């Protein structure tokens, strides 16, 4: 098992000049993105035109598979989950309408795998487990996994931040965001706690995040 790490991110602004919302998602370029699986909005925070604002997000590298539940295009709390690490696999089964993931076993190198052995099509997700949480925060959603089929995920925590108010937390992103990200970072490369100032160029209207 690889070492589990935590990243505490703080985003803040002071007299931004215009109200703006930031949206966080793990939607970096991956094979099969928007075809085999879909990113899920992690956080949405709004910063006011004047005054001081702050938003915080915590990521822990302990990954987990979950049986996803979707309502109106948004993920709601998972029914069940299992913690899993790179190069491990698990199997989802169902008995009397109770779903269960098996204890992870050694699997294909460098990926996470989950096999659907429930006898029916299922929705699954990959997410991360913060300390004290019973269920994971979903990062990637896999819909319509056939019976006997498996989900294979190669997850690297590359986080992107966008300026947009078009999405809400837990929304499933069915296609690429139509505005470029203002910030992209591999969380493995950051310190345990970092703070970023959101700034707006009044002349161009462009936003940036600058580390404090």
C-alpha cells in the first residue's frame, strides 16, 4: 500500500472587483473521458465583489469504489463502498437487494478495478475517503456497467479550477467545460497545506490563483 497523504487547499479573495464562482473537478485528460466515465464536480464556491472571502477543500489519497446513485444528473450518497489502492481489484455482488464489495485482492499493476457480478447493470464511481467520512467523495462516475463487466480506473489527482457558475456540487460533467481552467495542479506535488489568492485583472477580466 502506498503512503496515504492529505492536501488542505484554501482559496481566498479580498475585494475581487466582481462576484465570481470557482468550480473544482478532477477532469484532466484521461483515456475514455466523457465516453467510459465522467468527472464529478467536487466543490463550488462563490467569492463576492467586495470584502474578504475564503473557501477550503481537503483531499485524502485513500481511494474507494462505490455503488453510485444518481438523481437528476447529480450523484447522491453512495449505497456502499470499499477502500482500494492501486493494483487492487474488488467485486460487487448483490443478495436480497443488499450490495457488497469484496475485500480488495491483488489486480492489474497501476490500476484500480471493480467487477460487476450483481446480475444487472450498475452505476459505479471512484472517489476518495477523507478522515471521518463513511462514504467517499466522488471524483469519477461510471454509468451502465454491465453484469460481468469491470471498471478499470487509473486515477491521478490532477485538480482543475474554473471560473463558472453553471454547475453545482456533485453534478456529473457530461462534456468538457467550455471555459479554460485558471489553475491545474497535481495534488501529489503540493505541500500538505497551501493557500491561493484569487485575483482578477480589471483591464482584461482574467482570473488567476496565486500561491500565498
